């Protein structure tokens, strides 16, 4: 039994490989030259794997650009139509770089066995392969790289305004949250781990007209999440990381990367993510608002089209479940009894009332 499982595992590992094509290969000579002369250095960039996220990808980019992320590497897993259709302006301005990839990795692994040698590289899934490529291809351009999904939004929580200093408090509140400034204090470390705050359907059966951040506010309180079976089984599956690129070693899962010796992740309070720290779920200064379900209508559509990959793949495998299904939806809905307004408030400051014409168009794809 154990032997069989091992064989399956090594077979799986040895065939993990994917094809990728640079989206702008015809223009690459020209752009590569000008970049070499004057390199663009975004302090922090994001690697995103996406499949058919036309409806959501623009608000994800708009919001994160507002908090100071100046580069988005979007790995488009065979979206139909291609995500490029709704991202042309961002590609033209270099805010977004698209990489097309598919799951024809069996063929690739057969053709390039040494490149996909699992005894020398840590590839746990096609997802991990894409993340590894993101670090290897683009890591040198940035101080930090974050791995996020299109339904995950980094929210910087403002410190509570001091009571006696209304003027200072007002100035503090007026300053837009700036992720690079926040991250600077974590530069000596291998990266920052950030806990998920899970946000549920918040009463929406139909897809709401507003943006994700303004529409969904019902969230799972800490104590409830700590009681989830999934959380208790794999608490590391409930956080995301922003990795210092100088510390990247080889391979990531969707949550954490292998770091070079001497590099360590810390959480917002500069604590290493030991088991008790991970279980404590600290999200006072920064959180990843994870809009895990959106409305019932959105969730149904997502299950039909396939999410492209699953955050919970490992956890579900461990619990012998193959997909999230309605049980997961109901679990989130039933336990999302708190109201978390930081996401909605951030969106109001960032983007509310500023119409994005392309976002409207994306809804019609
Ligand atoms: C993979 O790497 C190991 C260790 O370096 C080596 O022994 C093996 O021959 C490699 N396999 C392939 C297919 O390149
Ligand atoms: C890409 O999409 C296919 C089909 O939906 C899926 O099976 C695969 O896991 C996805 N790959 C990644 C890396 O997300
Ligand atoms: C979510 O839970 C609430 C309260 O238990 C319930 O009234 C509602 O019908 C549920 N929503 C969906 C879409 O199932
Ligand atoms: C969205 O807007 C349309 C037109 O204004 C309206 O008919 C519809 O009920 C709205 N949907 C939701 C879920 O609010």
C-alpha cells in the first residue's frame, strides 16, 4: 500500500511540467533592450494563476495597484477567451505581463526530463511549477514577490487613531495604505506570512452589481476558523506569503516557498510561523481577505468552469475529498458570522465611484 502510494507519488512528481509561451514574443527584442538600459524596478510584484477570471481580474489589479503593487504576472491557464482580451490597456502600460500556459506537461516532461527532474527541484503540482517559473523568470526584478489568487485581496489595517491627537489621526487616515512602506520593515527576513480572513457570500444569492470588496463583508471569526476541521488538519493552508526574492530557493506551494538557508518567514508581529503562531491567526496589521465563495451564483459558475486550481487541493486530498463543492460553501456561509469592514472601506477609498470602462466590458465577455 505504502509502496504503491510512493510509486504513484513519484510518477506524479516526475510528470509535472507545463508548456509556456511568452505572450509578447514578437515584441520581446525591442522591449528587452529598452528594459536592459533602464530597468523598471517594482518593489513588489504579484504572481497570479488565473483561469476564466474575466469578471474579477480587473478589480483585483485596480485595488492592488492602488496599495502600491506595480507589476502583475498573470499566468493564464487556457482562459477562453484569453484574459488578454480584458487586459489590453494594462499589458500596453506594462502593469501586467501575461504568460500563457497549459497542462500539456506530460509531453513536456518526456521531452525535457532533466529540466523537470524532481530529485533536484521541488515541484509538487502544476501550480508549483508556474510559481517556480515566476520566481526564476522575474524574481530578480523585485524585492518581494507575492503569490495571490484573483479572489484574494491584501488589506492593510490602519492602526487605531490615537484619541488625543485628532489632527494626526486625520492625517494618518487620509494617507492611502502603501504596501511597499509596510513591507520595508520585513526586508531583513525571508518574507512575510499573512493570514486569510475568509469572507462568505454575505447574503448574496445572485451576483451583486458592485465590486467584490464592497459587496462581501461577512467573515469567519478567529475562534470559528480555529474549530474548522480543515484548519486543524492543515493550518498552513490558511495563510499566504510575500517572499523576499533574494531568499527564494526552489519551489513553492500556494502558501509558502522553500527559502535559502538562513532565511525565515515571519508574521506581522515578526514571529516565525511555528505551529502555535500559525494556529493563533494574527491579522491585526495585515490580512488576506479571501473571498472564498462570493455569491451562490458566482460559486456555481466557478464549479462549472473549474477554478483552474484549488487552494485546498492538498487539504482536500488529505481529507479524501476531491473538490470543495457546496459543503464548503455552506461551511463558509454558516461560520461567517462577523462583519469585516476593512475591505469595503479600502475599496471605497481606492475605487468607488471611479468607473472602469474595461471592467464593464469584461462583464460582457
Ligand atoms: C535527476 O537528478 C539526479 C540527481 O542529480 C540524477 O541522478 C538523475 O540522473 C537526474 N535525472 C534526469 C532524468 O535527468
Ligand atoms: C489548469 O487548468 C486545468 C483545467 O481546468 C486544471 O486541471 C489544472 O490543474 C490547471 N493548472 C494549474 C496550474 O492551475
Ligand atoms: C447563508 O446562511 C444564511 C444564514 O444561515 C441563510 O439564511 C442563507 O440562506 C445562506 N445563503 C445561501 C446562499 O445559502
Ligand atoms: C443589478 O442591477 C440591475 C439593473 O440596475 C438590477 O435589475 C439588478 O436587480 C441588480 N442586481 C443585484 C443583484 O442587485
